[in-house]
C-alpha cells in the first residue's frame, strides 16, 4: 500500500512532529486542526463560532489537498476545553459535513495547543 504525505498552504503548517495529512491506500488521515489562520499562524478572533468554523475550514483545505472533500469523512474526533460548546459544534459542523454524518466522538480535554478551545481530526475514505 502506498503512503503519501498531504500538505497545503491553505491550512496552517504543522506545529509539531506530524504531517497535515497522510494518505494510505484509499484512506486519508487528517491531523488535528486548531483554529489557526493559515496566513498569520495565529488563533482566529471572533469567539467560539469563529474558532469552530476555522477548524473545519482547515480540515476542508487539507481534504482538498488530498483530492477529497469532507463529504468523504467516515470518522471525526472533536476535542473541546468546554463541553458547553458541544451544541455549537453540532450546529457549525452541519454546515461542513453533509448527511449522512460520519461517526464521531466529542471529548472534553483540559488544554489544547496554543490555548485553542477546539480541535478536530478526521478520517476520509476515498474508495
């Protein structure tokens, strides 16, 4: 099975020892995205809604670089520093992922990189 590293300037560069995405056969693994603006490399302002939207925009950009869309997602993991934002994630996620929705987990965490309040990772199936 071939393994291809996915990279795009339309999403923030990795801030650690990882790739934005990796394609293995017909599966694409998108690394966790936090609400960093790809141009400034800084957290977006504008509240939790802007942060959640930026996370999904970043995931969509990496998916596009892999020749895919978020419609091909089979699994999404969401990490939140405040689970009170769970309903807002559901509302905004529905704008980026068509029905039927992928499998998903939402996990409350103590902290995220750079002080982010939300992070999401995703697995796409291209077959």
